[in-house]
């Protein structure tokens, strides 16, 4: 678990340096948040070899095009 708050970045880096992979959870209703990009960048910088993206709350989005846009933005 890596919270997005800036105060937790040091802890995230420490934990991520030992990870074999990560799961990035992104809300389909809200889309990627500013800290989403930071988490991806930090994971790459400390050598996390694989990230899997889970698109959460898809049941709250009725528009297929919007879901596709969120997915494309995360990619």
C-alpha cells in the first residue's frame, strides 16, 4: 500500500525498492490522480520490474467511451 500523500513518499521508496511487482489501482470514475504518475515514476526509478493496472469502480461508469478514455490515459 502506497498512499499518495507527499509525506509518505520516503516510505514508498523504501518499500518499493524491495518489490518484485506492483498493482496500481485507478478509479474508473475519477481517472488517474496526480499521484498516479508519481507512483509509476518512483516504481520505475527504484527498479520495480512489473506493474499491473486494476481499473476500479467500473460499475459506476455507464459510458463505454469514458472507460476507454480512462484506460488509454493510464496506459
